[in-house]
């Protein structure tokens, strides 16, 4: 690890003064051998792309037997991408494709989050698709495309790549939302998602065009930053437009209107991907875009984001109380969770960013676990009304255990993973002086405990006569059916991770802290030069204590 | 002599017309057309800036080619979804899409 760190440090110095500046004045030299693309930075994306093409070809030419292997093929490819990401962690590529893409530690972690979500989504989807009778191949192709878009978005450092990867993610998501096209609710969800998504992209693009003009014709995020200091009103307008576009991906209030509808109408595995993978990519974009382009306007964007965070936490958690369907409840709860994560972004300290990443990791397992349970229950009973869950404890103790643990973890009860995630977030926010945000966060997480526990209480109700009709007719679980094994593996994985990620949170937290330190664009001092492990820990502690001093530099 | 401001004003007006159409249209196709208007306003902005402040590298022109391409893909997907919903519901009136409450 020390060697890797030293290399990172050197590359960090290089990134400050890129070696290719000499030829950037003459466009004809772009294809000269001197301009190294460092194409190794996108190995994980290449693996995903090859998997995507393979799935497409197998689906086209293979018979029905070959089609059964598509989920396994997708999972295999995605795990391959995860492996290349782990290898990349040893040797982060801070700048590639002439400064359009960065494979720095933060982008590696976020890409890992997107790929991890995709793996669990495939596990969830296999049975769902087999039972719904929809065509198989397209789903995996679309899912892998969306994953690809999310991965590129996590590392994009150029306006054009940000836009193209945002749309790759977006268009694939619209199509996935309308996947069960015979279901009017699904196509309605797709239409609403597409219209709101496309208009928010247009707004974001308008902001980008202003940034392009204000910076005198720059599209690299770093190059834009230098001219934002004296941009005045136009800079503020560009900032607001960009936050509007990013807020849509984060489903932050008031850009959240699409969320409940899309989550309710879309197939459950798609919802799971949107609520974790798409959101993680959105946070990657938010961190990189705001920290790189607007360092001169840090006060302004933090003020805007704290208002958004407060609204998001309050609305998401309060409206969730009134929901009667579990999918819709999870939709509102995921809005509320995004509000909590925003605290880390507003704090803007090293600990803030690290706790943001840590919370997203935890959120991945617990939220996907909850969605796995919802998928399994709705596959067996055909409903997701909360009242239909009553008495499930007597018929399916395993499902009850998984769902209860995931929901309680989402609510933030110790000693589950969600508790530690929230603890770190609130602690980082408090250190950075965001007192109002943390207080609102505390109050709303108490509210959230209420509605999560209400669901758990419905499930473990004791008396047999209180059982709902669906639970009375609850079929035996046939684990041998197509796709059920994958679902079971997913359930066990998320259950184990939710229980143990909290107690064993230190390695994960160290991982996210390292990522924040070694990503030069965030500008924390240890990113510039390598410091031995012990000294770095001290700096980390000092950094979090004297965070208010750093906030100004941000 | 045309100035940069003229182009920006036209683009801003076009963008506002797009937003207006987005809010008041009841026909789903019209909403899609409004979004195209907004994207064209963005293109106009990029072309104007590209000519006036970045005439050597013309990155703005490159950007608008990307915007046009992606907008075409988006419109294709949008029309496909509208077609799908028309088959299900025999209408494309936005007001009637209320199976999911806003």
C-alpha cells in the first residue's frame, strides 16, 4: 500500500501540471504518439461493454437454453469488472483520455457501487423476468448499458463526457422503467420519467453552455473552475441550473416529483437499480462537479444544497408515514435517505466526503436487501400492500428476518450498518458546523424509525386470525425454480452485509477516507504528497477536528 | 455587426418558450417537442459561444453535435414510449395519465 500511495502522490503532482499542455494549442497534434491516452483507466468499462455485446449476441443467436445463461453471463462480466476495479485501486490513473476521464480512488469506489448494484439487480431480476414472461435478453442489455453510463459518469471530468454518460444512464433507465410494456402503469412511469428526465437534462445542459461561455471556451471541469471566481450573476445562474440537473438524479426535493410514481410503476428490480445505482452515480457527479467547477462559489452551493437537504429529509420522511404500499414507502424513504447523504456533501470536509461514500456503501446493501424481500413477496403473492404482509412471520421466518433487519437498518437502529452510517454522517456534519442540518437529520430519522418499525410490527403480528388473505394462501417457497437460487444468494449476501458492515465498519471507513485523501480534485492536503500511514491518520484526525479551517479553502 | 448578446437573448427566449410549452402542454408529443426546443436553445448557446470566444478549438460546435445526436436518441425512445402507452390506453393526453398519483 505505501508504494501505491507514493505513486499516487507522484501522479497527483503530474495532474496539477499535465504533460500534454504543450500540444493542446495545436489541434493537429491530438493524434500524435506523444499524447498518451492512458486507456487502461477504462478497463472495467471495457469489460462491461464486452459483456453487454456478448449478452446481445447470445440472446440473438442462441436458443431458449442459451437464454437461460444470460443472467449468469451478466453477473460473471460484472464481477470481472469489479476485479479490474480492485486491480485499479492499486494504481489509480488520475488523468486519462486527455483529461476527460479520471480513474482516481473516488471514481473507483463509486464505479464499484454502481457495478455492485447491478450484480444484485441481476440476481433479483432473473426470477422476476421468468415469472412476468417479458423478453429476457433486452433487460440485461439495458441494465448493463445503464451500468456503463453510471460508471462513466462517476469518473467524467469533461462536460461532454458528463452529458453523454448522463444520457446513457438516463435513456437506458427510461427503457427499463417501461420494461413490462403491457402494464399501463409501467409505461406511464416510463413516460413520466422520460419527460422529467429529458427536461432536467436540458436545464443542466443550459447551465453547461453558460459554463462553457463564462470560461472562455473550456469544457474540462478543472479549466472552467479558474474563471468562475469573477463570474458574478451569470455564474450563480449556471450554478443553480447545474444543481437542478444534478438534483434530479439525486431525487432531492423539489426535483423529486418523478420518484414515487416511477418507483411504484416500474418493475421492482429496476426500482432497486434506480434507487441505489443511479443515485450513487448522481452523488459521484455531484461531488466531482461541485468540488471541481465551483470552488470559488463554495459558500453559495453549500447554502443551496443545505436548503435542498433540509427539504429532502423532511418531505421524504414525513410523506413516507402516509404510504400504504411498501414500494412507495421505500420510494419516499429513499428520498429521505438522499437527504441524509447530502449532509456529507454540504459538510465538505474530508470526514464529510468519507462518510458520504461510507453511507452509500451501507445504503447499497440494506436498500437492495429490502427490495429483494419486496420482490420475493410480490412474486409469491402478487401484491406489495403493507397490510398484506401481516402475519408473514408465521409462514416465512427467513423472509421476515431479512426484511426486518434491512428496514431496521434503514431506520438506523444499532448495531446494524445503517446506524453507523448515520452516526458518521451526523458526526461529520456536526464537526463542520452544519448544526441545523444535523438537528433536522436527527429529528427526521426518529420519524423514519416510526414508519419502518410499523412495517416490522405488521409482519411479526402474533395472532393467526390477524393474518392477511395473501399470507393465509402463502405458497411454499420452491427454491429450485428458475432464478430462485440467485434471489436466495442475494438475500443472504445483503443480510450478512447489513448485519456485519456495522460492526466491522472500520475497514470500509478507512477505504473511503483513503479514497477522499488520494483524490486530488477534492484538494485535501494529503492528496498532493505521500505521507506515511501513521502521520496520515494523525492528519485525518486533525483534519476532522479543525474542519472549519479547511472549509474555507474547500 | 451581430453581437454575442443577440444570440444569447434569442437562445434564452427559445429556452423559456420550451419551458412554457413543457408546463402547459397536455399532449405528450407536444411536451417532447418543447424539450427539443430547450435543447435547440442550448445548441444555439453553444454555437454562439463557440464562434465568439472559442473560434480556434470550436469545442462548442463539437458539443452541439453530441447534443443533437443524443436528442435524436432521446426523441426515438420518447416516441416509442408514447406509442406503447397509446396502445395500452388509446390516448396521449397527459391529464389522463393518473394511474400513478403525482
